C-alpha cells in the first residue's frame, strides 16, 4: 500500500531535530523505520512530517560508562547483541536483542526506535523495565532522564514531551551473582511475541536474594511481575519455584486478539516465567 502524503526533513543536529518535532504536533521521528514504515503503508499512521534522525551522531553507539552501559537510540539490534559492553555489563539486553524478528530487521531496526514505539509486545520493553533502565530524552531545553517505570504510559504511548527525542538508554550493571534469561512464545521467528518474559535473578548462599521479572503482551504497557518477585525473595530452588511463578499474571490485563485470548496469555506468562527464572537461576 501507499502511505498518505507527508513532509520529510533530515536534520543535522539534535537541536534541529527537536525544533522540527516541536513545530508540528503530528510529526513522527524516523530512525530505523522497521515499526513505523509498516504502519504508514497500511495507513494506520498519518504523520504530517517525518523527521529522519539517521544523521545524528549523538544518538549512535554503545558506550561503557562504568556503573552503566549507555545504548544510543540509533544503535541497531544487531549492534547491541554483538556489543562487548552489553554482553559483559547487561547480558539480558543482548539475549533479548538476538530474538528480535530476523537478521534483516535486526540490522536495520534500532534499539531506541523500538522502545519509543512502545509496543507492549516488543521484546526490549520488558527487558529495560526489569533492569531499571533510565531513558535519556533530548530537546532544546537540554536532556531529561526518565525512569523506565515512568516511560511507558499506554499502548504505543510514552512520556516523551513535545519536542523531545530519545537520545539513548542507561542500563545499570547489576554486578556479580546475577543470572539472566529471556523466554518468549511466538508463532514464527519473525512474529511479535504472544508473551515474553525477561528474568534477572540473583542467588546468594543457595537462595534467591532478588529477582526482577518483566512481561510483554500482558497489558497496554510492559509490566513487572511484582508478585513473583516478592514470592521468590529468599526462596530455595525447588518445587515451590513453580508455585511462586503462578503469580506472574497477577494484576495483568492481557489483550484478546487473533493470536491469543487473555486466559491463554495468563497461562503462558506463568509457564514462561517459571522457565525464565529457573534458567536465570542456573537450575537444571
């Protein structure tokens, strides 16, 4: 299909990009385009202007900054999954990035574009939420940091303000003693996940001292499985682990669509959470 007519600008600086976005409330930012372009072709989105940020060097790259890894908004999924800084400092991000769609999309799609799109079925949304990532937004007024818990507002909606552009994301390094796993169920390798679970588990003296669980496709935004996290604290691995993971769907509101009904998604959340936690904790 052919998109509706729109204007196109390609700024050379973040200041120019911010000004362009602020000048038109119907403008959309174009990064890798792997989420936006299909919406345009199907006429599910009608921006009056596309602001192409592909030239902005300040949005590129992956940087080790000591206590955290800074992933630029324009870093591709392939770049993220292969980055030594990511695999060493926040391996859960690399694990999830490797499951995004297919190689062609991973080479073109961007880390920041996927997150700013804010689809609750997106793999990386739950990961950044579980790891307590911090989003960095840039505008004419400077930079603003947004905790992941405040970034996702509703379906395809974030807390970015008019004129703000996502510069990158700070991912804290959790240190030693942590294990990670990303588990998802999808129809085909290229499809959005029906349910995905990001798990970070810290073990100490044979017990789980802390757990962080992020869920995709279980509501209008990515969610933390807080009930599971609380149930796992201080638990030894064993039969009770499966029982604790049955709380994964507590407080969720999974959608009904052509791929799954809410009760099926709740079941998947429980099963996949158990698998993800068990693997992250190093249990056979």
